[in-house]
C-alpha cells in the first residue's frame, strides 16, 4: 500500500499465469503452474535481437550465407513473430505504462552511432582452423558480405519515443536499477542462443538479481530445415529457460493479465 494525498491506493500489478520446469525429484520432474504478481512499476518488457534480415525494411535473406536466424524458414518465422506477437506485446506494455527496452548486438553499432559501443574496430587474429570453420558455417567473409553488414533492428519493433536501445548488460542494469525494475519479460531471438546468454539476455541479468520470464510464442530458435518442423532448437532453448533461468508464459496469458489489470 502507498499513501497519496492522505489516501490509500493499491499499487497496480499484473497477475500473470506462468510456469517453470521442476527438475526435482529427478525421477518425477514436470511443470509447475504459478501466478506471478508483478508490480507494474517494477516490471519491464525486453525485446532481444529483433533483426530485420528478411523483413520488408531490411536486407533480403541471402542463401549463400547462414547468418541472422540462419535458414529461410526460421527467418520467416521470426518476421511473423515480430509482427503478430512482439509488436502487439510492446503496444500492450506501452498502453499500461510498462517500460519497454530494446537490446541489440554491437555488431550493428555503425547503424546506431548514438548508442554506446565497446566493440574494437581492430580485428583480432583468427587461427586458420577457426576461420575455416566460420566460413564453413556462415559463408566466406560473412561479416562484410552477408546481410549482417546492413542489418538493423526491424522497424516494426524499434524503439518508440524515449525507449532505450542498448548493447550491454551493465547498461541495461543501470537503466533498470534507476527505475526500480526487478522483473524482465523477454521476447526476441534466438530462443536457443542470444535470449539465454547474450549481453542483456536472461543469464547475465539473472546473475544481476532480476527475475526473468519468457513469452514462449514470442521467440524461435535457430532452426535448420531438418529441425524446423518439430522446433527442436526452440523447445530446447525454452526448456533451458524455464528450468534454470526463470518462468515462461504465452502471449495470450500476458494479454489477459493486462486486460484484467485494466478492468480492476
């Protein structure tokens, strides 16, 4: 309870249905359903690595390079998710005054010269064997010749107004700490990679004391044509998140929680 002009008022909070993967006892693991009470002023929505490769405003997918979301199927799915899930979730958050934060890779710092970057312009020597593997996996000179060289954040999920765009965990932490935020709701890419461990992702932010939640249908993993039908990479990443990093919910659950809070 807080006092305002001598009257009592209840701090607004989302009542968000979520789940986590209970590992113990290991012979009877399973999901546990919970209701998370999330004070609005202490909760932020985070969009991770929402690249515009294959989007209307970005470079086309180039099948000579395996970059971004890798293969065309995952790239198309990421574009769909940004339009149908991530942008609507951001708009919902904005409508109730929940902070929206945008986290990107400093690979694109040339596109955002106003954002603090610590990336060295001097390339460190790469062992020939490592270079061979990088070129085998991604394509020759992929950092300069592939769509990575022109990518930006997709326009549909770019910052609005004074919403921050940042590259590093400590910068995100400073921004959130100043506002008293202690819970992060994640969306973005990729489920099995950056969302888990990149700068600003769940693992480094959990280490700084944040409660982490993922909207499960607001992400997809780096799926090859072989894994895409079963979403093997996506499900693996979500399993790791809900087991070791925090909680998961669906966009429908988030939307319902917002609607209920508005009507309260």
